[in-house]
C-alpha cells in the first residue's frame, strides 16, 4: 500500500540518511557487535550530518525541523540496519535531548546542546532501577539537600548508552513523603566523583548497544543540574513517554519490515524438493499473512506519527502503538526465522539476530502488560 505521510523533503532526507548509513555504518556493524558498543566516530559523523539535532533549536546548532516525520524517517532507516542502532540513537536524540530542549534553562541549553548536536556529548536517561522495572514511581535513588548541593545515592540498570554516556538524565527522589510527586530530574556529568559504571551487560540481543548499570555514591550536584521543576520529574517523564513509545513503534515495524523483505527474497532463492520454498502453499500463505500484518501495523503507526507531529497523539494511543507494534514485530520475525530453517538459528544470518534483538521491545519503554493496563484504564476498567 502506498504510504502518504511523507513528502519530497522527507524522502530527500531519507536518501541522505541512507547514504550516510551505507558509507559510514553498514560496513562496520560487525565491529560494533564484537565490541558491544557504537563508537564515538558514529556519533561525531551523525552529528556532522545533522542527524542528532532534529529537535534542537538552530541557535544551539540543531536543525529544529519542527516536524516529527523527519524523526520517523531517521529511525526507520536506522532500524533497517539493526534494532540497536535505532535504540541508541533514539535514546540520545529522540528521548533524552527533548528534555533538555523543552525543560532546560538557557544556561543548561548553552552548556549541553551544542555538544549533543555534534555528538561530542552522548546522552543516556536513568529511569529504570534494579527493583523497580516499569514502576517509575517506586524508584529508590535519592537526592538529599546538603547546603547548596544535592547529594545523590542509588543505582540504575538496563541503561542504553550507559557505558559511554557523557551526560545522564537521572530521576531521583527529592521529597520521599510526596511519593510520585517528589521526584526530580538531574543532568549528571559522568566525570563527577562518586559516579561509576558497572560492566557492559550481557544481553540476549542488541550486542551493538552498550547497556550498563550506573552507580551514584555521594555524587554532588547543584540546582544548576536540575532539569525541569523540583519535584516535577514524574510528571515530566509521563509527558515525554508517548514520544518514546511512538519512537519504539516506528522502529519495531521498520525493523521487522526490512527482515521480512529479505526473507521473501530468501524464499524465492532457496530451493527444496525441486522448487523455491516460497512456492509451497503454506509458506506462500504465511508470507502473505506477515506482509499484511506489517502493512496494517504500519498504517496505524503512520497515523500516530501524523497525530504526534500535530501535537495530538494521546498517551493511550501511544501505548497501543507500542504494544501492538512490538507484538507484530516479534511474531513476524519468529516466522522469518522458521522460514530460514536451520540457517535461521545461525547468528551470521540477519533474521536470527533480528529475532534476538526484537524480544526486548515487548519489555522496554513500559512492558506490554503495562501498555494494556493503560488502555484498559482508559476504557473505564
């Protein structure tokens, strides 16, 4: 089905992103996976091409596109390479940077945003804790006032870009008696005394992503590192989560769509019992089902992108997009593995890696069960 949400400017931008990926990224993705990290060279080159500042005002070096469809194009193309690339770039440019742009003071923007845009300051966001999971209101990291300083203690886990980030946006409890209404966001320079990182976590998939645990032991910051309102962090996070979930949905569908297209070609090329395996009725019907599932999911996500670009996407519709796209992604990729036969279980095949990489999409950015809970509450249940 012909998509209608992108115009010539978006497609020209897509061409620029694809050219960058073909030249500077795709030839090196095996190295990324082996080193369990996306190198700084990627960030610097992406910054040079203007891909990290789509939401950043021009005065700080960004392009201030003012149209979320450009973000969508970027993450579709990144996802075609692999899921980790879109995840890491998304955390930096699409999830964390908007907090600084929309909530930061003029001084904070001048201090951080030029480096964010250039790729010299890599961002991460520290929400999830070892005991908290999707329950952000239950976080235990604390920030206690001590004179003019705040002293931060606690830990975060499963932090994308965590091992290499230069600046981490950290949610900490500043007023315990207020519960969810007593959380504040701090931008923490990772060179500060008391900050440390654990090992790169050994994940099932997305080897290219440097996911890590972060530790804070008497880390001292001042009011100048508070992002947004004191005790307003939980509300800020809730306001930003729809964009994070939409970004996940865009990547989920684009990732699965690319591998499905490659699997259709594999089904044409692979011979068994004297014919292409795609000619067997079961496989033909199965591929027809998966192509339909992707296009239907893509149509809903496209509608969400348009609504978000207009400032109209609701948290409930973002939750629908997130859980449904991740379910479709995982179902489609599981069938892609099956169609590859034994080769589908080999890491040298993209279908196998994509299958591993996709499993986390039903867990992160709020688990699918939490998404259904949000939708159910909206039904009055």
